[in-house]
């Protein structure tokens, strides 16, 4: 269940992200989306993964240990997978990315989502690029 005033908590969290720097295992797209979920619900799916990896290659090793192919599997275990067309503010979306992990994660804000890039920081991801989404109502 979402917290009272979850939208205020979500936007406060995203505002705080503007000054953070990308760091694998401490502040990457999976961590950012999980902390956005925590702002809304009080639950953080990334808790066991903080500091467990330091690169895209080590992400793959960590995921293999738990029989997952990507971080999207972790969201699928905990949240309802929905069509990207049905994503609403606060839901998590995935989009294809030309990296070793092949997918990026972002927080839906309506017609666009807020993603995290290693060099650029926060940036908008257009709806046309979303390939999957998860309803966040925990």
C-alpha cells in the first residue's frame, strides 16, 4: 500500500537525486528506482544489493548467484508486470539501452519517466521507449 502523501515523498526523493552522482551498487538506475519505491511505500527491493556490485559486469555475477537475468526479474517477483501503456505516476518502467545490461530503469512521472545516466545524471525517458512496466502498490 502506498503511503499517505506518496506523491510528495516521491517528488522530494527525485529532487534529492539531482545532486547525487551515479555509482554502481550505491546509486544506479536499480537503486534509484528502488528508493523511489521506498519513498512511496516504505519498502526497498534493492536493500540486499547495496554495495554488492561495482560495475555492469559484477551486476551480472550478482544476478547469476540468485538465478536472475536482470534487475527487472526482481521487480517482477514483487510487483505486477503491466503494459508500458498502462504505467502511471510512481510505477517503474524499463527501456532498452545500449549497455552490457541491455535495459535501463526509470520512474514513471506521467508521459515521461525519470532515468539515471552514468554521465548525465537524471534525464527524461520518453514513453515511446518503454518496453515494460511494473505497478507499484506494495
